[in-house]
C-alpha cells in the first residue's frame, strides 16, 4: 500500500521516521532509563562533546545519544514519566546546544503586540472591520488571538481538562498507545521529531486524526473521547469562519480557502509540558513554523508560547477564553507572501503546574492538487514568489527533517 494512503498530516512523518526504529515491546524499567544520566556528575562535558565533537574530559564514557534515545523511546514513559520518577537534572538527551540556550528568556512584557480580535458580529455589520483586523494581523505578525468566537467557555475548560487527564493517567494506560504510526489515528509519544532533532524537548503529545477520516472512535482514549469529538465540531465551525475572514482579507471570495479543501485534513495534538527542573537547558517545543494552512490553538493559563517578530521573541500571553490562530506555510505561499507563517516556540515549563495546549492543524485534503500563489494575487508588480507543488510533495519534505524555521518554505521559492 502506498505510504500516504492511511496516514495524514504529521502522521506521515511519524511513520517514515521511525518505522526502522520502532521499539520492540521490551519493557525497560525506569531505572534503566535513568541510570545513565543519573551517574553523571556534570552535564557540561556532555554538551561539549556532543556539540563540539570533543572528548569528555571527566573520563566517563562518551554520551551515546542513539542508545539513550532508544532507552527513552522503549520506556514509553514520556517526559512526564521522567519527572514523576523524581528526576532533578536533565538527561543529556534533552540538553540543547548553546545557540538555542542563549536566548531562552520570557520576553519583556509587550502588551498588545499579539492582537486579540473580537469576532462578535463578524457575520453582520462588523464584518469589514473584523476582516481588516484579521488581515492586518496575518500580514504583520502571522499570529492573533480571538475572543467571542462562539465556543462556550465550558467547552474550552473541559477540553483542556480532558487532555490533561489523559496525560495524568497511570503510565500503563498511556504506554499501551505509545507509538508513532497513525494506522488507528491515535497515538501518544514524546517529541514528534525525536529521531531527527539535535536535542529532545520537554513535552509529551497525544495525537488524534480528526479528518478527513476521524480516528477509530473506540481508539480515542475514553478519558477524553467525548471532549475530542466535541472539539472537532467546534474547530470545523470556527475554522470555516476564520478561513472565510482570511480569504476576504486577501480580497478573495469568502469561500475560496474552504473550496480548496483547506479545512478537511485536521490533526489534533494535545501537548503536555510538565514541570522542568532545568528550564534554561532545554525547550518545551523548538522554534518552527507550522506547515499547513492555519492552526487553531487552545492553551491553558500557564504560558510559555513565544512568537518571533523581527529579531525579538514576543510572548503569546494567555488570554482567558481566547483561542490562538496562526498562519501556516501553505497559506503564506497561497497568499503570495502577503500573510506570514512565523517562527514560534514554547519555553520549557518552569512552574510546578503542568502546561496543556491543544493545537489543530488544518491542511488541504487534496494531496494531488497543485498548490501555489493564487493567480488573483500575482501581477507584474508582484510576480509569483513560489513555484507550484502538490501537498503530497510538500509533506514528504516536511516530515523528513527536524522541526525548524523557514527552510521548507524557502525550498519552494520561485
Ligand atoms: C505546535 C505548536 C504551541 C503550543 O504544536 O505546532 O506550535 O503552545 N504548539 O503548544
Ligand atoms: Ni506550531
């Protein structure tokens, strides 16, 4: 069977990257996983030997990254499992290189820099001004928050609570679905790019395929099943509304993006960022852009998400009741560079309170169609900034590399 037949979105990566590494189910004990890092007296020599290719001067064995990755993966514990074991320093696997560590600070408070847009009345008299605000945020920042979006506050709270409850179940319940293939449409894992990245990040993820074919309902963990199904409904309604506003913001008909199937392939990730004992040495999620059309993000009140604006990292401070919306690479391409897909990251969580966030990535379901800048947005003054490509080609490139910034979108530049 061709590999894309039963795999969607992020899931393509998961199957490609780990099919040869998928662990046998040889349950390693927690002690096995932790013993190596715990024996170390200092982390700095590890960082040096790994990032600079020099030998460890303490006389210890050089850090065997591949072996530690394998142990971590086979334990199926995720990062939360490590934290629950009482660990007080980071396993070397998670220590990021100095370039990443040097600017890991909460941003200076810059109130109002990520706009919060009120969607009330956007189907009536206020529509032109809402379209204007959405279009401006998409052009200037690539990120905005929305309030009065029509999703009841109880639904926001119960969705967060359900994903949190999933991650806080006994380890065995989660280990049963620890996997990187998406045949059933449901998986739990730590670090989508674990086997591609230079260093691992401090978070675990529950991933569920919402569309075009919903995951097997029985496979969706019972602790969050009803909430996930409800969230899928809400995202479809609100996603349609937002795609309409974003289409109009480009001067196109409101139905344009939805006609191109841009809301049909939906993948949900329920992230859990546990307390991190050394948040200066790692991140919660490395800087990246989202590959798809738009992402709808529900975050709790803990904070840590940052967006790159120029050379500065700007906090996306939690706003009670709000949802975060961001532009993905495909929409930047279709808009012929008008809308911006920007780098964002999550700091490792320094608070005892775990952070929970739920992102739904909306992608085109038509993988064979050629995508490129809308002809309406191309002129002699504004030649096409990107060549055409199929979504299939696009995702193949995305899922065989580390999560990073603009390397993918630049590959398709004209
Ligand atoms: C993502 C993402 C942000 C967050 O999953 O792509 O950017 O706050 N998540 O978890
Ligand atoms: Ni993202």
